[in-house]
C-alpha cells in the first residue's frame, strides 16, 4: 500500500535530517543527489524544515559555478543543549554541547571518599549547572550519565552495587529535581565506552566486538550484530567477577576480589610492575596502572624518530625511504627495556585469561582493550595479547588498543544524549 502524502513527507524530512546529522551542512543539490528525490521535492522539504526551525542557512558552498553560490543548509545547533557526565568513584566530569555535538564547555571536580553523600551530590549538581551556564545553555534538553555499576534494564535506574558510593545513586534524582524539564538517562560506563569506540574509535569497522575496560577497575561491554547486549539483569560484562587462576581466593556476590579484577585492576597492575622494577606516576586523575604501562611501553619502544608514531627501529629499516638525513639517529635500547618487556609479557598473560574466556563464549572476532590502561598499552600490549589468544583459542580474534581511552565514557554519554534528543526532535530512525 503506497504511503500517504503526509507520511511520505515525514519520511523524506527525516531522511534529509539524518543526512545533515551525519555529513554536516549540505546544499539542496547535494540533498537531491544523496536522497534520490526530485528537485521540487527537495525544495519543498528544505522550505518545510526551515519554516519549522529545524534547519537554517549555514553558509555557501563556494563551488565554482555561474550565478550565486548555492546555500548550505545545516541543523540548527542551538535548538537544544545537551550534557554528558562521567561519574567515577573519585569525582565527576561534565561536558555540555549543542545539538550537533560541538562541545561548548567542560569541567571536572574531585569528590573524595570522605565527602558525605549530601555534599557530594550537591557538588556534582552544581558543576552541571555551572558548566551549562558557561556554555550559554538556558535549558538542558537531555543529560546522559555514564556510571559504574549495574543498570536495571526494566527501569534504567542505577542499582545498589557493592563498593560504590551512595551519592552515585542519589545523583540522578537530585539532577531531575533541579532540572525538571530535562530528560536524564543513565548507562553503564563501559557500555558507553563501547558505543564511542564503535562510532568514533577503534571499532568503527565492526558490528560485533567486545570492549575490555581497563581503568581503575575492569569491565566489559558486548556488542553483537550492532546491538549492545545488557543481559537479563543488566550485568553483561561484569568480568571483574570472573573466577580465574592466579588469584588467592574466589570472588563473592558482593566483592570481585579474587576474580579477574585482582589480576587486571589498576592496583594489581601497579604491583606487578613494581615486581619488575617499573614505576611511574599517573597523569592527572588517570589510574596509576596506566602510568606504569605507558612507562613500560616507552622503555620497550625506545627513542622515536620524528616520523609519525612509528618507532625508529621500524621506520629506519633497510630500504625504508621515510627517514631523512635530518632525522635523529636511533639510540641504543634502555637498560630497563628487558624488565619492562617482561612486565608487559606478564600483563598480557593476565589479560589473555579474561580475553580467552570471552572469546570462547562469544566469538566476537575483535576485542578492544579500552580505558586508560588499554590506550596506554597501545599496539605493543594489544599485539602481545593477540599472540596469546592465537595460541589459546581456535577462534580468530583481532585485539586492538582503544583510541579514545578514558574519554570514551564522556564521548559515549554525549552521543547517547544527542541521539535521544535528535530522535525526539526529528523522529526516531525506525519511523523513517
């Protein structure tokens, strides 16, 4: 049955808006080419969307052509303002953006373990209000929150999880009370990191993969056939509780000590590094584990020539013409390099235990080592883990380092808020 004229118009409008979301400002001619619609139909939808306030002239194409340049149409960015929160045990970070995702303001505030629940909640809510004011946002349309712990699938609420401060659970209610007209959603931090890596990071070419989060703690996110899988209770990916060899006890229902967390959490990584004589300070608020892994990678790679990101040993191989006469000559290996390599080998052994378990059950084909530690390890650590998985499993698996690191949570929360706001304003994709 053919669509009615009003339905056809709605479908065409949403198609045009999705293209403007994905590609930025476009001319009417470009919309015609990308949609396959006729010139009169495109002219009608451009006028309709302009009158409705959803799009506006964003400039001119600058194309060489007779007559005036074609107008570029783009989504009205200040139609809605969005916020994203990354809630950690030790503090909270906030960004505020416009509807197309341009960050307008951002800030972080530490919240110590000795801070009471009420003061901690007030500090976090005040930060959101301050960042919104700095961004020039009179009202926040949608707020996306990334937090550790389990999210109840039926209600979307953060469940009471052992070891997490009470202010985490109180924060959502407090924000909703202070921002009654704002839509507020909460998602597990690792799930948001996976969304960001898929949309803008290491897994852009994958619709099935697993993100192994390596930060202060451990976690995993599972994406199968393009869809995030949360599980019956919202606990898919609680890999910190996975019983593994090499620990002195078993995890319990209320404590992941003795599980994979005891091998791959930041504190465990620091202890392992110290055994090999590798020490380093963390940068800013990042986990100390990321600092020692970054130090070890630097020692293993040695001096790097000014040839992009490739180590001198690789960039100056015989026959490689990328080295210029002015490039610095490679220095000898650091005396600490062998110890650093052994530390990375032992860490890869530990990580491979968790990765192999995931691979055996899910066969994802790709595992991203996420979080600050995964990003710090880079290809050096990812390659070591992949080599071990190749020996341990018959299932082909690519292991990649995160390209977003700890920022992936905020990026994923902002993407989620943006999707929800655009769906409300433009209509969800499945209606198109």
